[in-house]
């Protein structure tokens, strides 16, 4: 066999192998949904009803992160919705995840697109005998605060509260 033919066959085989390879699974992930009510009296002075917090986040083998979360909140009868692209994600202690990102859609004029939002969840296991999963509140601020929250193993100041829903943290 001539060298040029052998190189061409080897190159074709390599391309087929790469094209046929499945995408790498994330090395860490968090998914789920939760809702809660923070009744009065509380540190905020108003009842806070989280209708839905739905999220998915992942860290790939190359260290990149991605995902999305959607948050719906009612405060004093007014409903707010936030859609957030995940920019930071960390798993701590095997069952706790911190997620944060930039708001892409908001109907709250005090928290417009480009503001950052973050929260933390606790996966307390599955089944009827497992304690409830937990969540912190959503924090809002700038990119530096978002990154500081995600990269710190510290627990949040307020919460976490038991949630109705289901959280899975894998890491």
C-alpha cells in the first residue's frame, strides 16, 4: 500500500470516529424545580411567594458552564418573571449547588436585562423518607457579586427554606 493511500485512509477513519463520538456528559449538574412561600413575619416585611424556580446547569469536562433558570415571584400581588442564562455554577459537599447568571428577560423595571441573579439549592435525597430539598432566595446584583456568590462555599444569609419540588445535584 502506498503511503499517501494509507494516510488518506487513516484520516478518513479518524474523522468517522470523531463524528460518531457521543457528546461528553457533564462532570457536574443540577436540575429541578421548586416553589415556596415566605410568610409574614419575615426579614423582608412582605410575604414572598415563589411560584416557580425551574433550573438546569452543568459544568463540562473542559470547565465551561451552561444552563438556564426561570424564576417567577409574587410580591404584594405583583408578579415578576426572570429568565437567566447561567454563567457560574459550583457544586459543594456533593449535594449543594450554587447557580448564577445574567438576566436575559425581566418584567421588573428595577431588575432589567443585564442584571445578575443567583441562588443555591440542596438535594436532600429521594423518596418518602428523605427530608425536603431546600433553596436559598434569589439574589440580584452585578457580575462581581454573582461570581463571588458562586465561588464561595459560604451559606447564604437568608434561608435556606424547605421547598416543594425536586432538586437533583450531581457532581
